[in-house]
C-alpha cells in the first residue's frame, strides 16, 4: 500500500482490507463473507496493531516509571512515546495534557467527579445535549445529584440538529461546564462544536468534548477547537480495548483534584499527608495499560500513514453512496437527517422492530447494531424503540453497502 499524503489520491480500500485479518471471516450459518458495519461500536484492528501488542509482550514487558532495569526503561520509553503520539495526533500543546484512561466513559467520569468536587455547588448547572451517549449523561447526573446542581439539556429538532437558539439562552444560566458530543453515535450528527465552544467561553464556561465518534473520521485539533477537555476510546480508532484518552488543558487539569488514589499519582506519602504528582501522573493511579498505550500508538501511526484527511474524504464518499443506495429500499425511514453527518446511518424498515431486521441481516452475514445505542433519551424524543444502525469505517466498500441493500430488501420481503 502506498502511504502518500496526497489527500486527493484515491485510497486502495482492497489493500487496506488486506491489513485487517478479521475481515476474512465467514459468518457461520451460511458461510456468508462478513460485512462489518458495526464500527461505531468498535473497529477492527490492523495487523500493525496486533503485531505491536505481540511485540510488546515478547520483548519489552515490564512495569513503567518505577524500575531502573533495562526492560522497565524500555517499557517506560515506549509508553511515554505513545503519549507523545497521542499529543501530536490531536495537536495538544503539551504531552502532559494527555491522560491515559480506560476509555471515553472513564475519561468523562474522571472529569465529572473531579470537576464536581472542585466546582459544583447547589444551584449550579451542568449543560449537556439531547443527543448524548449515556456515558455523557449519567456521570453528570450523578455529579449533579451529589453536589446539588441541576442538569440542563440543549434540545434538538426532529432532524437531529441541536437547537442553537436554545443553547444561546441556556448557556447564560448558572452553567459551570458544557459537555457535548462532537458526533452523535445514534444519529451521525456532526455538531458545530467550534462555534459552541467559542460561545461557552464568552460566558467563562469550560467545555468537554466527547470525541468517541470523531477522531477516527475527521481531523481533530484541540488547540484549534479550543476545547478544555476532550475524550476518546482507542478501540473505536483501530486500537486495542481497555485504553482511552483524556485531554485536558494544563490550566484545567491543574485546577482539578486527583480522581483515584494509589501508586504513581503521588510524590510523597505519610499516614498524615500525601502530596500529589505532577501532570499527567496525578491522574494515572496504579499500573497503567502499557500494552494498550503502545497498541494505540500503532493504531494512530496507522491512521497517519493513510492520512486522516484522506480517510475523511473516502468515508464521506461512501456515506453519500450509502444514503443514495439505501433510499431505494422500500419502506426505509432514516432516523437523523442533520445537514452535517459522519460515520453513522440510522434507519427503520417499515414498522418492523429493529431487532428483527438486525437478526435477518446477521443471517446474511451483515453486522449492524440495533436498539437505542446507549441513547435512550434520543429514542424517547423521537418516540421510537430504537433504530438499525450501519456505521462505517475506512475498510468498508460500496460493495458492503450493496450487500446491505440487498439483505434489507430480502429482510423486508420476509417480514412482510
Ligand atoms: N460517547 C460516544 C459518542 C460513544 O459512541 C461511545 C461508545 O459507543 C461512548 C461515549 C462510550 O465509549 P466507551 O464505551 O469506549 O467508553
């Protein structure tokens, strides 16, 4: 595969597919070739990531930061190199603004609980949006409950776009923090976060961006966005499970208390008093996921070797092909029709339950997700039980879309 960075040079998707061993799977029941369209839930892993994990355990496994011996130093160097990679991938100003977490959920909980402890008081407000994943609702709800604050919600319209007029009013309240998804995992909406961050800042409100569905599809530059916190999960960007990233501006991370206590996050400990370590270690109690960080670095190197701009162009072309092709399916109804969308197409087939449709697709080798996608409030707002969600990645092809269309037509016929 040629890894040049000319964004207009078409990608060789077949060469890319060859780097993902699992895509060769034949789905058991009928020997159908796997059509994997559940990428918003998790992405598959290229060989370079699998090899990096294998290599780590075979050649450099040791606990980081604490050892003077050869392997520990090598493991520490590799771990810290992974941090630098993440910093450069999202253009953080400093490496120590990158905290390794267990994933998006863990990153949000880290901010909600520490921010809550430091800043939320009775009468304060936390502002989120109507299209958040449960992991950007529940932690804030818990913090509000604990500190006597109120959760406020920016409403959306039927197309799945946030109501900007309502936002302009809500942000003038007693909002202490805005927590917002960049891209909706249930509707595919790309929110105008740059403008919303700017508005929030004019009222002195810091902003956390949930980039779980963004970093794998579009360039994300935290300095350009000027967000105060940003979180994402490695497993959704071709990396291993169990690790993720919390970016925080230095000034904010320094203002927050530590999240968990333990080894690594301390400078000195006596029974009387503990002093805390500097960034980023203050937020990394205990042995970190060393292999995960190294696997994530390999994944980000992989993305860079193709170029996120080229990935974005290729995926946008595939999305528009998919929207055209799917609209020919009798009885299809798209759920979420925002002007700016990425990665995800949610739909219903006539009056059929999404689960029945998903099962019939599975029987034809097609992996999609059905249900509420951890966005029950979105489903309640739209008055539906759930959707069928096809979500795309760099290794998906127009032929995957054609298979989905044919399988949906068949499912429609079977279900009547
Ligand atoms: N936020 C969004 C927008 C998501 O799509 C997801 C996962 O689907 C999450 C948060 C939670 O991610 P994780 O389960 O990796 O912590």
